[in-house]
C-alpha cells in the first residue's frame, strides 16, 4: 500500500510542477507591442528674436501616460527658444499628412525665459498624436 501512495503522491507532485512550469513558460513568451511612437525633432521658427546662434527650436512629446485609448502623450513641448523672445507670443499649429494646419491656443513666453524653458501645448482632443505629421511655430509681438 505504501508503494501505491508514494506513486500517487509523485504523480500529483509532477502534475503540479508541470502545470506551474507551463504557466511560467507561457508568461515568459508574451511579447509587448506598440501602436505608435513618441518622437522628438526640431522645427524652424518664424521669429526675429530666435538667433541663428541659438539654433532650431526643439519639439518633443511629453512622456506618454495610460489613457482610455492606451498610452499617449497629452502635450507637445518646445524648448531652445531664445531668451530674447521672452514676453512675445508663441503660436503653434499642427497638421496631419493630408490635412491643413490647425492652430492651438497661443501663449506668452513668460519670464524668466531661457533656452531650457519648456513651453507646453495640450494636444488636440480626439486626435491620435500618431497622425500629426508636423508642427509650425511662430513668435511675434
């Protein structure tokens, strides 16, 4: 009788280990996928205050966060704007590859302003940021 109990115990033990092993193997084979990317780049700016020595304005998306439609950034941020532009109005417009430019709400470049200052614009509601192909920036005032 002891042999039968031992074999039965071993069989149950192996079954438990087998199921646990399959669970671990399955979990280790899951792959992550992404439906888009958040990119950075530069944009030419129409402004007399943006000196050639300062270079191009840098544009980047804010770090994506989890929302109702997945991970997406909530805003686009601009930096490397010359300090001489402080107090002037910055205007930003976005467009898709097949669309026309749509302006976001303008902002005043507040003091203190340096090239490291991030100027953030909320992305348009209901527009997938992956479909935005370009931004246009002007600084006036």
